[in-house]
């Protein structure tokens, strides 16, 4: 006797397809979960590597900042030393000038003029003294003007004072400018 299957074949096919669909869904879900897990682990690894690079850069930047600070300190020391050397060099160059100025003061000083103080600040020289007359002060200023080592005399004060034990004297203050020696002229 022939066997006839009275079960609906469509229901069986539907159940089989449903099972295949659920199996495919579970597999796809598993693959997706695995891909997400790999992505998360990969991103964490990339983030950790970047953090390590950032820490390395931070330590290197701190070391370079210290080096830059040391370099700036050295540059400041160098500038101070160069300034000192320049001052010393200027003093060395001006050494003969002082001798010439004093010698020139002796030659420019007319008879009857007496110097009481000489003060130099930079190139400006303040000369205080007394003279027997205003004419002698004028002669002193003319001699300074003709001088090779002194120039531009300026008379600031002339006061006539009577002394108890002697003649009347004119006390004066004259400013003059010292002439600088050029190192090129000195060499030749």
C-alpha cells in the first residue's frame, strides 16, 4: 500500500526555513558581536598607543624646555660677559686719553688760572677753579677750544669772591668734552 503523507509539506518547509533563518541570524549576530569586540579591542589598542606617544612627547617636551631654559641662562651669561668685555675694552682704549687730557689741561691753562677740581663723567669733563680775572677764564676757554684733546667748552658759572688774605678771585665752572681716539687712527 502506498504511503501518502498527509502532513502539509509547506508547514514543514516553513519550519525548516525558519530554523535556517534563526541559525543564519544567530551566526550573523555572533559575527557582528565578534567584529564589534575586535573593533573595540583595536580602538583601545590604538588609544593606548597614542597615550604612550603623548606621554613620550610630554617627557621630551619637558626635557627640551629644561634645555631651552639652560640655553637662555647661558645666553644671558654670555651677554653679561660680552658687556663686561666691551666695558673693559673701552676702558683699555680710554687709558691713554686720560693722560692726553691731563697733559692738554696743563698746556691750555694760562697764567693766573688755578684748577681746584676736575671730574669726568663719560666724555664730559667738569673743570672747577679760580682765576685772577674773567679775561683769564676767557683765555682758558679759547685754549680749550683750540685743543686737540678737548672741545666745546661751556662756561656755567663765574663768581667773583673777595678773599680776606688776598686779591679778588673769579671762581668758575667750565664743561668741556674729551675727544675720543679712533682705533683706526691709533693703529696707523
